[in-house]
C-alpha cells in the first residue's frame, strides 16, 4: 500500500496507516500499546505533510515519535553513531550520519530506483536496438514501455503486475544481460556523486564509515558489486548489506531507545 506522502499524498498515507491499525487489531491488543514509533518513508523532514500525519497519530492517544524510514533502515544494520546510508528502490536519498554533527538529508542526489525507471524508459525509446530483448519481453507481457516509469513508484498503483515487472525483467536471462549495462552505468555515476556530498562533512582519510545499502534495488548483484568497487576508490567504507534485515527491526530498536530516554511527543 502507498505510504510515502510525497508521492501518494497525505490522505492516502493516513488511509494506509488507518488500514494497518485495523489489520493489526487481529494480532495485538491496542490497549496494551504504550508508545508508537512511526517510521514512514518521506517523513524525514518536518513540513506540512508530516504535521498532518502527526495529527492523525495523536488521535491514537499514545506517546509517539514520527520519523522517516532512513533512520530505521540504518539502525537495523548497525548501532554505529557514524555512518552513511544510501537508500535506493523507491527513494533517491543520501543520508550522512556524523556523531559530532546533525543529520543531513539530501533528496534526489542519488541514482535511486525511480530514476532507474525513467532512465531505462529513455533508452528503450531512443535506443531500442540496444534493448531489443527487453522491449520484446515487455510486449509479450502485455505491458507498455511507459509502464517502466512505475518500476520504483509502484506504490502509486495497486496493480500487482507493475509491482513485479522489475523482477520479471531481471529474472529473464536475455533482458538481464541488457539491463546490466544500464545498472553498471548508474552505479559508476552514483559512486561519484556520494563522495562529493561526503566532502561537505569534512571526512578525514582515516575515517571508516559503515555504509548501509538499504532497499530492494541493492538486491541486484551487478549494481551492488559495481558500486562497491567504484566507491572504494573514493572513500574508506565498510559496506553493510543484508536483504533479510528489514527497516522494521531498526524502528523497534529506535522506538525502545526513545521510550527509555522519554524522548518522544506526548499527546
């Protein structure tokens, strides 16, 4: 279900939360809930959208904390106070953590999944011969090339086919080989963009930062390998990636930490 208010709108986000609470009542007694930690994509920065979502959560009459899913994704992989999070898939965002400096969120700097969809759309339309097998498979599946724009913005649609299209393309051997070239191109560019932003934090050569690769986009081995190889020439990073570790684990840890410290919003 859509939840990022920047893409689906605040009302759709709230409706998703409301439905989730209704479903959750089958598994737990809400009367026993003492604290709510809400990690929602797109809620990293306080604005009118997040304020409206906060107002909805306040109606639940529980102490709570609203944050984006970036914190949760990072904490799910490491407890280090220093680090860099690169999140792809449905988002284009680089978050750099420094123990002595505040968190910074920079949108649309990375080559995330959404940009992959639009970049692939461009090449399929303007260089169809290079992606002949990919175009053929899309046609056989009964999809349009424009559907590729929804590869990463699939939360905007309820069509399960769109949700699975990217996986279908990469599971097909002939299309996989065609798309690997594009993934490598994007990984190289991504690896050059990230260090430019890291320089803003005056990182020293001796710094070794945990670099968390979070999001389903990193499940594609060619992208992950190329990015890791490229960025090692720019920065001293400890790459952390595990497809089985979910952001919800980090959200639970952060929520417990805030609850113990009593650092949350009281209703």
